[in-house]
C-alpha cells in the first residue's frame, strides 16, 4: 500500500477532527421532524428499555460507531479507544475501509485493535469500487476471504461514495458494474451485507436497486453532518474548481422518509447515519424507521479530546435523552419507538 494512501487516511481523520467540514447550507432535515408528545404514555420511566437486536446481536442502545479509520499508524490507537467506548456502552462499532489491510497485511493491527475490547457488534467496511474491481477480475471470493481474515466481523458494509471518489485527488470514480458486484458479494460472503453511503445519502431509487441485489440492510448515511465532499475539497489541489460540490447530498431525514417503505417491505433493517449528533436526533431517526443510528464525528472528537472516559460520558448523555423521549412518546421499547407518531414538514 502506497505512502500516499496512508497519508490520505490520516488526512481524513485530522480534517474531520480539527476543521469545520460540516455542510454549509444543507441540513439533516431533522429540524423538520417532531415527535408527538403523549400526555398519557401508560408506562413508567423505569420501564423504558433501550436494548435492541441487530444482525443477531443485542445492543444496549440502538447505536453504533460508524466506520471511521484504519490503515495508518495512529488508527490502531484510535480504533482501540473507540472499541473500548463501544464495549463499555454496549453499542456496535464500524471499521474504516479495510482495503488497506488486504493490500498490505502489515496494517491489519490497525483494525484488529478493536478486539482488545470487542464491541457486541463489529461491522467491517470496503468500498464498492474495490468490490466491483475484484468482481471484474474474478477475485471477489478470494479477496472477501482475505478481508474476513483480518478481524472477526459480524457484518460487512460496502460503501458507495461516488461524490468522494470524484473529488479525491487520488479518487477512482469507476462505478460501472457496482450493482452486479454487490449482488455477487451477497451470494459469496458468509456475513450479512449492508450497503451504506458516506454522508451524501441513499434515496429511494438506489434503495430499491440495493434491495433487488439482495442486501441485508441499508445505511442511508445522509447529508447534513460531515461533508466528505468538503473534506476532499480541502485536500484538492484546485479547490475553486470543485467548491460548488460541497453541499451535494440528500438530507438524512429525507433518506429515511423515502427508504422506509422499501426496507420495511423487504423486511431488512434501515440504518441512519449522517448528522446523528444527540439523543433527541437518535429518537427522531428511530421513529422514522431506523433500526439503529451511526455516530461518527461527535464520538471521534470526544475520544480524541478526552479519551475513553469522554466518549462514555457522551454516550451516557445520549442514552438519558433517548430514554426521556421514549417515555414522552409512550415507547417502552425501541420497536415501540419505531411506531411512534411524528410529523415531518419536509420540502422536496
């Protein structure tokens, strides 16, 4: 694996942690979502249960740390800290793109560090472009096997990131054959396959195509949180030529609203990431149909600033606020919150 790719991964974490790379004008849309207050909830606060099943595992909260890093030296330390938070809190954890460890096995330790404190659910990650390339080269099965040998996983996520690939100075905007490759991965991988965006959103038409490929879950990863276009624009040699793409994407709330009927009909979990920044936002996303929510930048910043203790404290606050909203909507369980009434004053 080249030094340039390692540097890119470090650049990503450094920029997300230290620079303002949020969307400039586009929001998640959750400000247009209101949970309906229930004056007669018919439950006690003590009865509220935030545990939930996901891909055969049980989480203490409907949360997971979205895949963030791996493949360069300091990622080993960061992933170990994130994993300790997730293990202590009882939530899932996603890894950054694991292509690095397939290309260079010496980097496997940057991913395996999550095993020091193994979270209840571990989600691997690889790019759709890479999966398509392996499929075209007839090496998909072998490379999936090598990827699964890196670390013990429960789920494999394949990420779609055409906007990011378009903007990366080193990008590979080669998405022909991606659908066929995803369908082949579903057939050949022994683990459940989730397909996710990286912060620009999956709309209903893409969700329908993914469901037709047989995927086991869809992470809408919508716009309004971290702009990965913004991250790449800051790295671009001529940012003025691509700056107009900073705010491209579908707001997370709209993604959930559009994709829910299709995921429900296919009986597969819909996951929500992209601008998940608090317990109340988690409550709104669950009410809109999400089985669980992914948190990235807020947790990364907390852990880098204050270590594992800060990450655990932040998750404890989110849990309290989620419990409060579950009580106020009369939702004794996460499944009940998924059926709770809400209003969404969205515009198209």
